[in-house]
C-alpha cells in the first residue's frame, strides 16, 4: 500500500500535471507504456511472493532477513518503471517549455508535481542502490550484506518515498481548491518556496528510524530531528494556512461574507472533491502534523518508535491525508478521462466523511494504545504463551477497540469508493462531448 498504491497514483498525477495544465503532448507514449508494464510486473511479482509466504520479511526487509529473489526483483522492476515514468515527465516539461505551450511560469500544480518528481528520483535511486545488492545476495552472487549499511540506505527509499506523496497531495489540494471553489493561491512565491523546502529538507525525516543505529553519528541525528525537520514542518504550515485562506477569499468574492465563518458554512460540502480535499487537509494537518512533529524529535521517538503510535501517525498522513486527497481527485479525473458520470452520487457525497471519520478513529486508537506501550509490527501484542507474557491496562484495550471500530468504518468508506469508481468506469452514463455534470 505504501509503495504500490501511492506511487501508481502519483505517476498518474505527474502525467496529468505535465500535459493538461501545460497544454502539451506527452514526450513519449511508448516510454509511458514501458514504465507502466514494468511497474505492473514488479507489483504483481512482489505481491505474489508475499502472498505465497516467500517474501515474509515485512516492508523493511532488513538484512540478514532474506526473501525470495523474485521479491527483490519485483521491487527493482517497479522502481525502474517509475524512474522511466519520471523521466517522461521531465521530458514533457522540456517539450512544453520549448514549444511555448503555456505563458509565464508553470502552474503551481505542475510546480508541486515537479518537486514530487525530484524527490521520487532521490528515493528510487536509494531503492535501486540497496535492492540490487540484496537481489544479488539472495541468489548467492554476493556473500554478505552489512545490516547497518542496509538500514541507512533503505530508509532513503522507505521514508523518502512517502515524501513524494506529500508534494503530490498538496498539489491535489491546490488543484481541487481551484476546481471546486475557484480558489487561487494568495502568494505564488510563498507557495513555491514551501515546495522547495520540501525538496531540501523533508527527506531528512527518515532520520527518526535510525536513532538507535551506530552507523550514523549523534550530531547527524540531533540536526535531522530538530532544526532540519522544522524547516520541512514550516512548509506544511505554509500550505496548511494558504489553501484555506485562498478558499476563504474565493468564497467571500462570491458574496459569502456573513460572519467570521460564513464562507466556510457555504462551502460546497456536498461535492466529494471538495470535502475529500478539506477533510484530508484537516487530518493531515492536525493529527498527522502534531504526531509527526512529536514523534520526529529524538527524545520522544526513542520512547515511542516501536509502539502503535507510529502507525497512528502514518495512518493520518499517508491514508487520511494522501489517499483521501487522491480519492477527491478521482471524482473529477474519472469523468474526464473515461467520459462517464459517477454512479451513486449520493453515496459518493458521503464517502469522504465515512472514510475520513474511520481513519480518525483508527489513528486515535493506534496513537493512544501506543501511549500505553502496545507494540507495533508484532502478530500478538500480549505474547500469548511466551515465558514472559504481558497484559495491558484496560485503557489500552479500550483504545484498541476504537482502532477496530475505526478500521471497519474506514474499510466501508474505501470499499464504497472502489465499487463506485469501478462501476462508473465500466457502466456509468456517458458524458462524451458534453460538460461534466456539476456535483
């Protein structure tokens, strides 16, 4: 989910951002199809190894744990395919600039996607740099993989790949704000500067996974979990304020000027593109932001890193934030690309609230259960039958119950989105040659 679902969608966003806003052709359709084939083959190969038990090394796949060679080869295929797609994106940007298909600077959505592509190159090169040796080790060509070196290089992929989605998600926020309310960034230079801060500093967030590793020094750990991290946080704060502010200005220009929050009450909450964007922004900004800042600091992370507080954080960021924003974008892209109107629009209007509400409960349940010491990445948190068993405070079990309830609600929201989208693609009413119906 963290690699395949997110990056597949991000590549689609890159293709959209370099063609539609720039009024440009794609540099190479052939390269795009090659990239897609490699990505699909890699995803199927790796998942097949996981499902058959031959890739049971978890996402981190730390050496000296060893998986089937096809597990590593699948990830290599996927990474290479993604790099080809990103190259196609950059080539399209060049063609648009050369042919002058747009005036002035690239639109902010395209600028954000470009920043995501830059981070993707850095992330995927780290992945290739560690998975190629791991593949050679798994087939016996290389005799030994240094565990400490593996961890340091691997987190250049494992955490940095999640920073691709931050740029892509924020780009979706700006795009959906514009589509649904006519919002325009209040200050382009400030917004673009915030994206640049992501490129320069957000990759360093991976440091919090290496705080107990002897492979990196104390000075590096302190710098990356304090000063450098806060520069990336500053970028998120800028986006978190400028997007609602731009929506407020747009709504007030439309005449919704009554009271301090009249513009917010009048916002198009029945439009799933808008509601998904706004709920995504709130979940990512408040829950994801607060937990990210606290868990990213060295002192707190040492205490919390191997507890459910960490999944509580990234379910608020990657799931409640990024995935929900991507769903909101799909409510416009599916009618545009497949030229079919969404079926079950009443359900579609409810879906972002259902999914977002479930993720909030799920994230809170994880975070507070982790505060009671409930571990993560373990199949039995109470170590049933072990020589040294453990039982948690009743409060921890209450939070685990909330996690379960939230998970069921979020799953229903996810299932609703998938079913509505698949049915729409194959059986939705055609809108070919006509404008898309307003939500």
